[in-house]
């Protein structure tokens, strides 16, 4: 019998999602003659039965496009807003799954998506997941769809900020995404030649950061670039907490303001070093635009493998990237685990080796 597979994208969007949808769809249809149904806007579309039947025509031309043709949302099956209430819609999802006679449901997303997919697996549905997140923090896979593109965007931002930092003799603080892990900040910071990199895995001391900047200044360097993961925190949270209540009005109206952690850090560094600071928050720019060649290759490789797994009846797994191969990793081994940056990781060793301050010790260069 012809197999039917459903696919959805959930959580934050990222470059490479369309490449993964295309690979799964083309392989499932072209190699195996399957029927492929896309659900719009993540698990919400699965609840509301909003579908698009994928075929060669609507899968054509999407490889290079950012975002997701299916749309996405962060809503959870077991806690979904419906008519002003928050309801468990899991049984509705199970009903719709069977209504479409699906043999498998493919969920493409990050940590939250994998948790939700695992709940559906426990309800008896055949689930396969693909790893997608610009944070690169999913356990069990070497890398995730979207990370390489976001890494390139953050690195380019650092490259561009060097010129304005040098021209105005300023401290430039760049905040990149990464609530719990520092892959994006660390990778872009090393690639972009940042002078200070602050990540969640290494609580920092403001004194070490300011000393590093002053040392550069005494050595004739009149600017510093600091890359901060949004989840980075000081070793002593009270050290800069009070600074959040201060507001500054600069000569050009662009002094750091507001109560965000990165803003408070910038003001504290101004106070300690006597140098002007400016904050740039990349935000959703990191999610936008066309995927890199690497992300297209990664998405195509694991999307194609996903179709193979459906054909073989291999369910309850995430399609992980391992070197140039793929591996089926049980979902139960993924859920609840986060891939943090190991403190002995080569990127950290490389940063320390070139004298980059990571905020946890006094840099001598």
C-alpha cells in the first residue's frame, strides 16, 4: 500500500527549513511514491486540520528560500490556547493523524518541538524528527539546520562593527541569540576576531572584562568588540543588577538604555573604562535570509534520509547528522538533554590561545 507521511515545522523559524521539506517531499514522492501532507503553522495546523498536499510543483523553487513554506508556531499540543482557554489538544491531533491515514508524522524543530513530538510518540503515533535550531543545542547530532547560516550572519555583523568601533574609539557590544548555550556567540566571536566573548556556560566577572579592555587601550588599541550570548550571566548577579535602573542620554541619543542584561553590562563597562559603549542586538536578523550552502546540504541529506526511515518503518527517532553520515537516535535520548559547549571544546581553547577574554580569568594579552 502507498504510505502517507505528514510533516510540520514548529518553534522558531530558521534558514534551511524549506530545504528539509523539499528533500523529504521529493524523496518520499520520487523514490517511494508516498503521499505527503504538510500541516500549516506547526502543531496548531495539525489540531485545526489545515493542510497542504505537497507535490513536485509546490516543492520546486523553495531550496534557497528562508523561513518555512508551511509556517510555524510555538504552541504546544498539550497546552494550546483555544477559545480563551488553554486545553490539551493531543487527542484531536491523534484523531487527525488517523483521519489522514498517516503512516508517520515528521516534526522539524528544536528542543521544544522534540518534547512535543515525544508526547505524541507516547500516544502511539509514528514520529520522526529533524533537528533544527540556530542555537545548535540539540543533543545527539553534530549540528542542526540553521546554525551555519546564523553563524555566518553573526560573523558578518562583527566584521562590519569593527570599522565603526575603530573609527569612534568605542566599546561595541554585540548580543546574539543563545538563551542557554553559547555555540553561536563563541563561533562567531572566534571567527570575527572578537576581543571578549561571553557565553552561558562560563559565568563571567565584569572586572576581568573591563581589565581586558583597559589592557588593550594601554597597548594602543582604542576599541574593543564584545560578543555576548543573550543568556550569558555574571558570576555575581548583583554586580551589574543595579545598573539596570540607570538611564543615559548620549550626545547622539544612542547611548545604551533600558534594563536588559546586555545594556546593563555596557553601562558598567563604560563606567569602569571611561570608554563609550554601543550595543547592537541582532535579534531576528539571525533567523532570516537564504540558507548557506552547508545548511542546504545538511537539510537535503537528513530530509532524504528521513524518507528512507519512513520507508523502513523506523520510527521514534531523530535523524541526526554524524560526520557525513546520518544516524537514527532514539527520541527518548534527545528529550530533556541539551548540548552545551564543553569547557574543553577546541573553539574555547582556540579563543584562549589567541588572547580572547572569556570573562572567567585575567587575560594576559
